[in-house]
C-alpha cells in the first residue's frame, strides 16, 4: 500500500515544478512503486490472480505513459528510465 508519506516523497523526487502531481514522470514513478510492491506480494501469494490482473493493468498504464513521454521528449524519457532502473 502506498502511504501518504511515501507518495509525497516520490512526487518530490520526480516533480517538474512546484505543485506538480500529474506530469508523466510523477505518474510513472508512482506506478513503478506500486508495481514493485504488488510484484513482491505476488512472490509470496502466487495464486492471488486478482492482484495479478491489477498488476497487468498498472504495467499497461505505465507502458502507455512511457510511450507518450518517449514520443514527446526523448531526453526526459531516457533520464527517467535510467533513474527508475527500468527497461533493461
């Protein structure tokens, strides 16, 4: 579960300007944190298919945001995937 403090910390790390909560970088970072936590949950609860479906939905949502960012600003995209440690 994403606590308020953790969410604020992620937003502060990835925001583009003050009050920024909706930029693709922030959304992708929040989704990545949630994906990682659900992934850890699924390692111990292998038969939790409801959570697995939610995980796939979040991964698809993150993929769409990454495609958007890649198409519109490749430098921001590259720095974000490097900072998050995703894509290889």
